[in-house]
C-alpha cells in the first residue's frame, strides 16, 4: 500500500510541474495576444490542456485521499 502511495505522490508532483509549465505558457501567449499577435488558436489549445491537467490532478488527489483514509 505504501508503494502505491509513493507512486501516486510522484505522479501528483509530475502533474503539478506540468500544470506550472502550462500556466507559464498560457501567460506568455496572453501577453502576445495583447500585443496583437495571432496566437488565439495556441491559447485555446493551452487552455484545454490546462483544464485536462487540472482534472488529472484532481483525480490523483482524490485517489491519494482515499488511500490515506482506508489505511
């Protein structure tokens, strides 16, 4: 059980790093959009990816909490 928890915690760390990178990319594209550059399609893709990562993070957190409660 402890090994599964460790794997989930590592997965959560990876997801959080990905989320941080996506947030930085979104901010960069938002700045470019304000400068009237054509980045609307890229920005939409980044926003979708951000939502997917947040869903994945929530799933991992939920599983971690359930494994903590059951042990």
